[in-house]
């Protein structure tokens, strides 16, 4: 498989902009492109998805073992483009470096050159030699004045690495908000901006050199074997502007287990699909739509009644906020929500409990038995007056706290789940949905 990984020296160096430019240029040339994002980020994959018209996924070496990571990468395409996360070496076992090593993928490193000239060489040399071996094959020089292009090429020759082009300072702005970039659907003139980025890639990046990178087999892996379920439960999945943080891989795994996925909009639809045997309320931005969500009284009523009647439900982060009595928007105005959990959710000044966690179950629940281990991550500014006590979350630095509300049919809390990290929780969830389906059909 022909593949490359666009990494960066740190957050904000331009790797997302450059990755989008490369994706657009390659798709405009007619290549079948698969794209991936290192780490648990939702927003960048949503942007990739719109550029290449589908198939963007995550590659996360904290969540996935080596076999699973290589399995997720091994999809048919002309070229796979992977975007890194943070700085190349940042993040320990979840780092871009670890993904590149596990998948044996060539790395092109992005450097933000604003305000530098010869010092660019020190950064290059540092990244080339900090960890050996590494798979850095060359560099892209972002915001490099054209007069310094000869210097950049000379530095590449001197350090025995490749020049993959520069990217000029430009006026293309990808808007952001409190969780990072806005979603692709919200970016003003998205298609025009991506077209401009694609033209910049054609003019300034060495696309032919990228396309000449060798075809490399994906490292050998053992494919995950899932149980055969003799039923096809319907899983209702929230999907609209308010609820949009969805891992494509989670839904693919549910489909492999025999589930039928039906999307619905808590903003627009009157109720969840009537034949639903399970419910997923994913994360997103309900706080931005706090005024509109309670206007859909029939949806709030239906979800409240279905959950109370035992419909298996996973509610993550934004979905968890939605299930409270009320939610404050960014201006501090309060709005009623579904009312499964008491209290009002509110905004904090900074990110809460940000990053990877490993959760241990304190009791039997929808997803696992007591003592079960689940890897997850948190990323939110809004807070609940009661985050739950069903799991104990542990961070690698030694911190821990209690989190999540559970029952035999419910998982609700701030931690986001990635099913390929814990396939057994998806299996357990689907089993509960199959039982619910059987009981639902008996009463019809």
C-alpha cells in the first residue's frame, strides 16, 4: 500500500491545513484516497471526510493494539494519507511516532518556519536524531518565504533528507471554537477554501515525490474475530449538527456484529426510529443548540420514555449533557433537556479532565462486568453536577476520579468510547440490544 504520514513539530504548525491541501490535490487528480487521523480527534476526520467524500478514520495507538491498528489501516485505495497529532514525538504510547513505527509508514514532517532562517536546520536535525530509528523521510516548510526556499533545499541536502515543498503564508482561515476547529459543515465557503488549498498544494508541494514513495505492505496482523449473533438489532444513532462526534469504526464494528444503523436528528425528528433496539447519543455541541433542542418536545419525551423503559443506551459527553434536567448555553442561559439525570450542566473556564483514561468498573453494567477495564478519553468544557460513580478513571500520571452513570441498560458519562479498543463492550452492548429486540417483538 502506498501511504504517507504528515506529522508536525507541534500543535498549530499547520499539519491539518497541509493534510487537507494534499487530500484535495490528490482527489482532484482522480486518486482513490483513504485518510486517517492519529489519536482520538473527531473534527479533523470530519474535515477529511468531506474532502475525500467518505472513509476517514482514526488510528490511535493508545486505544488499539498493533494488530488492530494495522487492520484499520489496511483498506483498498491508491494512497493512504495519515495526519499526525500534536508534535511528532508527543503523547507517549498514543503518539504519531508510535503509529508510524507500528504501521511502518514514511513520515513527512511539517515545520512552521515563521520568524526563522538557519535555525530551521536545528529543528530538522533535532527531530531526525531525537529517536533512532524513525521513519522521517523529509520535510514540508510551512509559512516559508519564497526567498528561503534555496536554504530549505540546502538544509535537506546537508542533512540527507528530502525536500517535499513549502507552503506559503495564506489567507485561508479554518475557524475554531472551544474544542478546536469547527466542524466541516460549519466552515464558511468550505469547498472554495479546499479548492484553494488544493491549488496551493499543486503549486508549492512536491506531490510527485510523495506519489513516488514506495508501495509498502501493511505489516502482518491478526484480524479480530467477532462472535456470530443470530439477530440484527436496530441501533438508533444521533447525527446532526448538535450530535456529530462519531467514530466511523464504531459503527463499522456494530455492523460487523449484525446491527442495522439508523440515524436520527434530535434537532429535527419527532422521535427515534420506532424499531430501535439500542440508542447511541454521541458527543458534539449540544451547548450551541441548547435553545433549539428543548423546542423538540416530542423527541425529548420519546428519548426519556424509551430510556426509562429499558432501551439500551450509550450517551457520551454531549449525549450525557442532553440527558440532564437542564443545560446552560455559552451565555449562561438555562434550557430544559431530557431529565434522566438531575441537575444543570454548565461551562467551565478550561478543559475538564482532558486526555486518555483507563476506566475500571465498580459494578456490573451495560458494557461490562464489575472489574472490567475500558480505555477511553475525555475532552469537554461543560461540567455536570454529578458525573457518576460507576467507574474509576485512571490517568497515567497517577490521578484518578469516579465517573459515569450506569445500569443494566445504560452507560452515560463524559468519557468517549472507541469500540476497537474494547471490542467486548460492543459485543455486550449488542447482546443487550438483541434481548431488548426479542422482548419488544413479544409485546407487539
